């Protein structure tokens, strides 16, 4: 949120962005000098009148409207919801006493109206010179405006006027400590003390959230991821919508090897518009490697694919890209095996999945078909005709328009006595070559005629030969064709 949306912690958010110190040593952003001496001035010691409580024995008893509307009003102001807070304040006009001008001051700050919030503070102070709330509000708004000198002076003035450090003033002191480099522990102690004395104290959710966020940052800097995670869990209890705390919480989960939770949190942040694609992609790649090592191929595939979708190229995926290509290859070979067993839908489904794993699906399909063809040829060389036929059936599933593959399958069918099946493949090759006006390296039409004749389709065999003689009167196999036709006609 912007400075005007989170007034009490605008400065804290800026300081935390640079770590615990500003970009120029102990000088915070925008030239705000945050001296370590302030920690001593604002320390939460137990001695002296500044440490007195407002509970039993307190000098002051603060009356606070705890109706649902009033509680929501304070929460909306703390969340920076000006529109809703303005409406609620209008409905509560005249019921909040001296707190009303203090709340109007906070709303004026949210609108960027410094003169307006200063007038409201003075109005509240004039109405109740010994009430701590106008002073506490002024401290917090000066701190949010990056005016720490003014905030310190207002805090001292408030303690002097009230006569003690009430919970409201102790909360204000905590805020000043939190925007001071090195003041995190002091600020957190002050907040805890203030709430212990006044459990209904408003405007503490955001301060607590930021205090624990800074504690977590310090723990991470000290290489203590477990401590950081504990602190961030607390931060999100108080301020569950803080994007920086949620992002750091995911990083702490990852550092504690709670990878799935970390990724789920990052994915949620990404969905809400946080630009975390690069880091999230690397996390998915890492989990893909771990899943692959564990033998969980499905999980590895999902993580690598998500990493790719988030922007990692094959070079960045490295072994992950090789894994995905091998997964696609495995799917193609498995699909071809199913198709060879007349389970065609199995191939289609696997092809669809394989296409999501590699951008080279056509080249990979050709590569797998070539592997299967060589497997068939090798089996044939060993006189293992059954194995050769299985391999070539699988090859056809991936390359059914390859003429050489279809001819080999036809020959294996013929050798196995499946003459009509052989004729189907030979017929396809003859028709395809004729359509492409290609001359085949062997007389496939003669093979087709032989397959038809031996299966009892003599007239079909003669018709094939007549067609070739009519369409290719000067063809390469002219004499062989005429001889075979005479034999069939005289047979």
C-alpha cells in the first residue's frame, strides 16, 4: 500500500525495504535520520512514572466505544479503507467523544491533508488536555510522515501532560521504535506491554504485524529460518493481507524445506498479481528434480511443466527438459504398443499428452518410428518374424504414411499367411505412389496381385495388373506385369 493507505507504518515499510538500516548507513530513506540514540530514549523500562499502567491503579481510565460499528471503524482506518471508514464515522458522529477528532485526524492523513489532521489533533487536545489519545495519534502520524523529531517531541509532551505512559502512548512509542533502525525488539516489547495493560487497545494489528516481520528479517539474516518462520506466522496472525509478509513467509517455508506449502503460497500471490514468476519457476524446477530423484515421475513432470509455463526455457530447465522429452518418448512408444494391439484411443491420448511435454513432437515421433523400424529389421535378421511383425505394427502406428514401413509390414503379413492384410498394405502403397506420380523401387503391384491371388481373389489380382498396364504402358516392370497377367488368365 502507499504511504497514505497505511499511515502508521509507511515509514516502517520503507525502512524494512532496505533491511534494518537505510541505504546510507543509519540514514533511512528520503533523508530521514534514524539515530540509535532514539532507542534509549524510547526504551520500555519498568522503572519510573513512564512505565505505569492504565489498568488497576492507573491515573486515567479511557472510555472507548466498543460497539461493532466503532470497532469496524477503527479496523477500516487501520486498513486504509477511507471510503468505508468515512461512512462509519458519519453514523457514529457525536458518540465517540474525544476519540472522534483523533479518528478524523487519521482519515485526514489518509487523504494527504496535513493541515486537516493537525487541526483535528488540536481540537481533540483542547477538548481533553489530559487525554493520551490526541498525543498518541499525533506521535503516530508524525512518525508515518517521516518526522521522527516531531514524533519524539509529541511523545514527551504527551507523557508530561498525562502524567504517565498509558497504553496509547506506549503504542505510539513502539511505532517510533519500529521505524528506528535497531528498534524492533524495543518496539515489540512496548506493544506487548501496551496490549497486556489494555487488551482492547486499537490500532495494534498492523504494528504487531510489522514488528514480527522485522523480527523475521533479522532471523533470516542470522541464518535462522526456523525462527523466521515462527515470527512470520505471528506477523500474519495480526496482518494476514500484508503482501511482503506473505512473500517472506513463503520464502521461510522454502528455507525450512516445506516446499509444497511454499509453492502453494507463492502460486496464490502470483494469482493476486505479485510478480514472482522467476523465483517460482526455479522452485518448481527444484521440486521437479527432487521428485525425479524420488522416482515420482508424474510429480516431476508437473513441476517441470509449471517451470516452463512460468518462463524457463529448455536451457534453464537443463536436465528437466531432457526428462520431459524422454517422458514424451516413453508415451509415444507406449501408445504405439497399444495401437498395435488394436487400442487406437490409447495412442491418441498419449500423443495429446506427449505434445504438451516437448515442442519437437513431430521430430520425436519420427525418431521413435525409426527406432521401431530398426527393431523390426533386426528381429527379421534373426529370423524372429513374430517379433519383427510386432515392431513394425508399432512403427506403422507412428508412421502410417511411410511407404517403406507399409511394404515391410505387408511382406511380414504375407510370410505369416495373412494375405488379405498384406494386400491392404500393398494396395495403399500402390495408390499412394500413383497419386504422387512416383516410381517405386520394387514391383509392389506384383506383390499385391500375388497376395490377392493366393487369397482367392484372382479377378482382383488380374484387375490390378490391367490397371498398371493401362496407366503405365512404358513402365519399368512392363514385361513382368504382362507375364504375370498371362499366367493368371491361363491359370
